[in-house]
C-alpha cells in the first residue's frame, strides 16, 4: 500500500535528520532546538519513542526506529560515548553502543520546516475553496500550527510542504524492486487506490480537504515507477501460459520483469517437527536427509545455514553421521555457497543469519535453515525481577518506608546523594509524587515508581567527604 501513498518530501526528512557520532562535537542548545523542530518532545525522563532529556553531562533520547533508547555522554561539547539503556530501570547497558546514530524527525507534520505563514496561507486558501466558516478555519489553522490535530494532520501534509513525494523518491536510481506475490500486490494497490480516491472525494464534500492526486499516486503512476526499477517478480508458485493476472503491467513484457519461482520449506519444518514428537532421537533428521538426497539426485546444490560457527559444526557432524558429506564452510560468506557450481551432490554448511529457507528449482538450489531443522528460537521476554535484591550486599530499594529524610543514597547513574523527602507536583490534572535527592550543585526529582534505581549507602556517614555532582562522572 505504500506504493500508492505520497509522503513528506525526501529533502525535508534529510534536512531534519541529525547525525551524532562518538568523538564528534555537539552544540547542546542547537541540538535541543533542532530536535524540537523535528517533532521531538523534551521531557524530564525518557520513557517513550520520540522523547529526549538533558541530564547534566548526559543526553537521553529515543529514536522512533530503535527498540531501545540511547544515552549520549558528553565532555563539554564532545560526545564521549553512545550507549543503549533500559527505559524501565533507566540503567545504561554495559555492552558497547553504536559509534554513530541517525535521528530522523518523529512526526510528519512539521510546521517549522517551510514556515508557519506558508502553512496558514495554504490552509486558509483550502478552506475558502470549501466555503468553510472563518471561525472554524481559525481553529483548524491553530490546531495544525500547534500540532494538536494529530489524527487528521496527514490529510493536510500538502499544506505543510507543497508537493509530496512518492515512494520512488526514496529509492536510489540503481535500486531493484522485488515484488513478492505480485497478484496480491496488484490487488492491494487497486484496493488502496480506490479507497483513497473514495475517502478524498467524501472529505472534499464534507469540508476543506486536498484532492486524491495531492495525497496519493494513480495506478498508472505506480506501474511506471515500478517499471523504472527493473522489477523482479517473486512467485510462490510457478505460473505459465499466456495472459494471466495484470500485475501493474509488469507481466505484459517478459523482457522488463524477471520472474523467480521459489517454494518455501514449510513441509520440511512440519516433517521434522513431527519426527521429533513421534520418533526416537536418532530418527529426527531422517525427513531432512531424505529430501537432501532427493534434491541432490535431481542435481540441486544444497545449502544448510546456521546462526553460529558452533551450530554449523554440529549440523555438519550430524549430517556426516547420516552419510551426507558436506563442504563445511564455517564463517565463509553465504554468497560463495550460493554461487558454487562444483557439480552434482554438493552440500554446504555455512554461517548465515537466515530465518527461512527456500527451494528454487529453476536455479538448481535448495536452502534449509537451522531454525527449520531444530525449530524456531523463542525470544524470551525479559522478566522483571520479582525480588529486586540483585546484589545481596547492596539491595535496591523496593519500599519507601526504608528511607528516612537525611539518609545517604546511591543512584544507579548519578552516585551518592542525600534523600530530602517526598514532594507532590501537579502535572496538568494529575498529581505526581517525587523523591528529592540532593547532590552537589543540584537536586534530582525522581518519580516514586523509579525507587528501584536507588540503594541505601552502606559505607557509613563518615566515609563520604562530599556528595557526587549531579550528572557527573564520579
């Protein structure tokens, strides 16, 4: 469906995207201003994507495309490190972080990019064409400028930027377009064009709205864009004969579209799973062994992939015990095994991060993955500790009654401070309870649900000559 829609111009996205690198320099004020103009929200504590926070020598932020937030450590204007941290515990990861990070805008509708005056003029003109009351026009303009019309702003994107870009604008001139299951793609494109055209017509009848052509691409535009990127049609089932499904005109000219016919390995996975459940341990690989021999008899090259070197060696040994000699390539590139044409009955075991295999008869190739052989890996959810005593000698706090005003405490990120009590702070219509921890040169206001970031200082009152500096590195 993304083939049909139009998006924020590529130049706008590029202009609002910042790059931060380790050992690079960062102007804090300009950085905060640019993030805010790109739709980021400045908050005391980063808990959701699209937020950033300045905390002394640390800058926390959560790019919308990343699964975890990032923590930048600064020394003056120099970026010392970029590390990931846990949004729940706010603890920095001990593993090495990325050397650089890209920070794209987090909202599509950015009034500051092309100017508020231009936005207002475009919306007023649109409302005048629809004979919209001036009072409603003012409200609509104000909502769009202030970013309050979040659930309808995408329909007014042309007012923010003028002409929008199709998906093709985001592709390189040499990029190939791979169309998986072309028949389904054709139906999805046709349905999306019809739906968006109908929605645009209804919206214009009800009030100020942009026409279909300003928000989406017509079907022939999608076809022409696809043809310009040398499409590869990836069928799950080989299709022959004349005529057939109209795949955006891609199927009409065989010289334009390259057709690939592949079959998944679901039947192999099911047979192996059934063997594991019903037969002895020695027989669990027999369905795979039979298929490998059949593929080899038909002259196919067989590649078995594993995620690690250890698993690759294990697979090679197991297959060797079944009289299937393999070319165990270990860490060699997968491309070498796929390109190998060393004759019939070739079996390679390689290290590659593949989830699913495939059978490509026309190319004389069969690929099976470790997950299809042994079953898929179950991603375990990170369980929150029922007992927060991660360290018996220095337990983290799980009860506010364990603290008294004046106690020395240690914060996971900021070090030794002094607990100064509980305060109530009104945020909008809600009242938030905050712990106050005094540091050298400042105070930390910590929400009570982040109590587990603190532990009582156990070194004794006399061992502390001074409190740590908030945001410092001690």
